[in-house]
């Protein structure tokens, strides 16, 4: 989930601040950012996307779709 980390950092938000906004632990947020196939619930994806002022699609899925189109 490198894109999540990029979005967070470009907005100047720390993991701690984002985890508080989303109501998830820093450990969970860190796992989402670093583990490629981490199983994130739909509810958590929505919370994170809202906190970063973007969409779930853009934050979690847009790169995968581009990769699939290029294959």
C-alpha cells in the first residue's frame, strides 16, 4: 500500500494523526502501508480515504487496474 503512504506524507499527516482520525491503531495503519496484500476491510478503506480527502478507488485500487490493463 505504498500509495497510502504517499498520500499521507504529501498531506503532511503522521501515522499517529491519521490513525486517530480513522479510529484504527498505528500498528494496523503501518501494516496497511507496508504489507502488499494486507486484508483491509471496506469500512477501514472508507475511513482512510475520507481522512485523506480522496476515494477508496484512487487510494487502494487505481494502480492495480493500470497494471492489469498493461498486461
